[in-house]
C-alpha cells in the first residue's frame, strides 16, 4: 500500500498540530511513524481522546471536534491508531502486520506520546472501543491517568450477553407494535443480520419516532419503485451493515487491519446463539478474514476496582451496542464513579460531540460530580457533524411518508 500515506497526507493538509513519533510495530518488523495531533492551549495535564472502532481515524475526522474543544479551553491530544490513516504503514511503506495489532501496543503508543509531550499524567476520554483502550491504559500505566471519561463503555467480550438482552427485550419479546412488526419481517424471511443492524441503528438515531414508521413502511412494502421510506431503510442498511466487508475510507475508517484487535482480543467473532436478533451476526460475515479470539489483554472488572481516579460514564439511553447496563456495572465497581445518562444512541463523540466536550470540561475542571444534574442541559446542546445530522435526514424521509 505504498500510495496510502500520500493519499491520507493530502487529506490531512491544513490540519494543525500534527506530529510524528517513531514506534516499534512488532518484535521483528520495521518500525512505523505514529501520528498524533495536539491542539488548544497548553497545560500540564491535557486530555487524550480515543475514538471507537477499532479503525476510526483521529487526525482527519475530528478537526471540528478539536476546534470546539479549543474554544472551551481544552488542551487536546488525539493519537492516530496504529494500522489506521497516517499510522497505517511502516517505514518501508507496507501495511502494518496483524502481529502489531494488540491493545497493549496501542496503550503503549499513547504513553509514548505523553512522554514526547512531557506530560506526566492526563485525563483520558474514550468512546466505545476507545473506552476499552483508555481503561487498559489505566490498568497498564496507572501513573499516567488523572481522570477518565468512558463514552459508551465497552469493557468485556462477555458484554454481548447484555447486548442480546437489551435488543431482544425491546424488539422481540415486548408487547409493542414495533416488536410485532419486527417479528412479522423476520417471519417473512428478512435477512436476520440486516434486520438487526437496521432496527438497532434506527432506534439509536431516532428512537421509536423514527423506527416505528420505518418498520410500518417495510411491512407494507412499496412495490418496485423507491419511496422515501425505502430510501431511508437503504441508507441505514448501508450505514449499519458495511456491506459485509471490512470497510475502508482512507484516513476516516479503516477496519481492515485494526479490526484484528476486535476479533483477537475483544471477541468480535463470538459464535451466534441461533436465536433471532443476535448481535453476534453483525461481524459474523467478517470472521473468516481475521484471527480467532485469543484472550482479553487485561481483566477490566478486576482492574477497574483499583482505579484511583474519578471515572465519568457517559451513557446513551438508546444505546444498544453498549447498553446502559454496562455503564451501571462499571459504576458499581469503580471507586469514584459518576454516571451521566443522556438522550442519545451510541458514541456521543460521533453523534453528540458537544455533550461529550462539556462532560470532558467538567472532568478537567474537577466538577464531574455535577454532571448527573446537567443531563437536561447536555441534551439541549446542538448536535453537529455528519453523524449527528444523519438522524434529521432519516426523520425527514420518514415524515414524508407518514404525512
């Protein structure tokens, strides 16, 4: 992939604060240049923000997020994940090998950036998979952590059991019109994986107000010609299912290498249980492309009980990929937890970034205990960015059918 770096570098042109540090890829191969960006006013204790995935870029997609962070006075560091974007290739121009994809190595990358920046400790904020990374960083390098924010907390490969319970209780077992329509579509032969991914995404984006009309239109059917509700369904399908392949948008989302971590250490290839609406279906088509599950890098249930810093858990009421029950469990283990449950789906970083930034600001300023009382104010903040505006587009299409 010799052309990858020039392509992504061109996308990153004009991005302020980009730096590089030489890092080992694995025990035997060439090193690679790890990219990171630091913005905002310099402080002795910055905040490191880690996106989800694994596979989301840090340098290109979050420029607006960093600008807003700067306006709030936040000193922000984002490290490009190894195997992604500007950190994808080694010094010879080849893609990093699967052997380089380990959570411990990613945590080491972040620690090395803190060393380069002369930072003893930092606040860590991770979203979804990123919450797993920063939690592992806390377990492996506890001296580097001043405080932690877990957005849509992912903490164990066994969390899929909580996903199954949340999805099925709402969309299969419930005595509601929505569950009845889901059962009708399933009985009619709708592809199980696509059905699951679409209804989950629709609910996370817009709740029953979006999902209900979408399902009614699907049940009725519209013939051969596209209508607004079929277009909305197709958009959600494209967004949620990734076409059954390891999607790659250079510099933005590159799952094809980094996804190795998901399967080998986080159990993304968990076998399906044979029942309807199984979240294990989401990654099942990709399992043959990646290594099987080995082991989690650390026992976070044990390690979280040893955290000596405040832990803020930002949890979406409509989140079905990392359901609120996970945040509640983490809060029952961590010595100094705060739970802020906002009206949102998965990953506030991507769908309600203003709320995440305000939560980070509270943590940095030592006002995190006030966050549960600020939930209404967080919900009222404007939603910006492409992912944040996607629900409005879908809702507009559905309203055209209902009216």
